[in-house]
């Protein structure tokens, strides 16, 4: 199944290269990377170009991960029915990598939370409601998008382990273990991408959503 993993990861990466925020900005004559925080994600698009741009960017980044997962299922569900969920995670992770590190933009993209959310929704929808509720509560109460994003990826991993142990994921043995590891990769990458934000949160200097100098977190 090594080749299947590579194909899923590569397909996800190629789809992840569709930088929705950057492309939307270009259609308006603006290079989103040179405005606001310089990030190509949802929050910066929202702040620089408005709510419509933020919604389009989020939908596009969410959708490309979902598409990567769907195509992977389409290709491999017949050949690897017991492990296709793991391959779907590889595709979703590839989409996050393509979004975060697009080679044609100097490997500078977003932070992958919208793509991660799309992957969660497509691969493990059981985890999506709690992730969404906690994100809304965290951002609504604290106005820290970064905190909400961190809570999403950590909560997702925790739920995956719980669901897996309870048998809700319908996987076992090495396949389930690999699913845990692949899920942990999303969490670890998101934490790495938010390392500066974590530092500011710990020191009480993180920018809040809506603040003039807010940093992009999605």
C-alpha cells in the first residue's frame, strides 16, 4: 500500500496548491501576501478584502481537502476497503501541505486549519460537531482565532483516539494505529505552524480577532 499512500499524498498536495485567498485577491488586483499579515489564509483575506473574500477563501480551502479525500476514496475504496480511511487522511494531509507550503509561492501559504477542517469533515464527521462548537466558543469568548484553531486540532486528535478505542471508526490493529499516527500529524503540524501564536498566547500578547494588527491564523 506504499504506492497508494504516495499517490494520495501527492494528489492532496496538488489540490492544496489551489490558493483560494491568493487567487481571489489577484482577481481584485491585490496580492494578499503583501497585505495585512501577509498570510494567504481565511482570516487575512477576511480582514483585507472583506467578508465575501473570507467566505470564498474558507470554502475553497475547505473544499479542496474534501475533494482530495473524495478522489482518494473513489480510487482506492475497492482495492483497500479496510484501509481507505487512512489513505483519505494522507490525501487530506497532502492538501494541508500544499496549502501551507505551495512551491510556486515560495512555500508560503496559510496555516492549514481550513484544510484540516475539511479533512475532519470528510474523513471523521463524528468529530466535526464538537470541534466546531469549541472553536466558536473559544473565538467568541476570547477573540483569539489561534486559540480556537489549536483547540480544534487537539480536540480532533483526542476524539479520534476515543472513537477508535470505542470501535466507532470500524478499524483495528495496524490500520487503526496508522490512523492515529496520521491524525497526530495534522495536530503536530498545526501546532508547529502556530508556534509563534502559542508564544504570544502564553505571554498575553496575542492579537485578537478584529484588532487592527491581528495576525492570520487560518
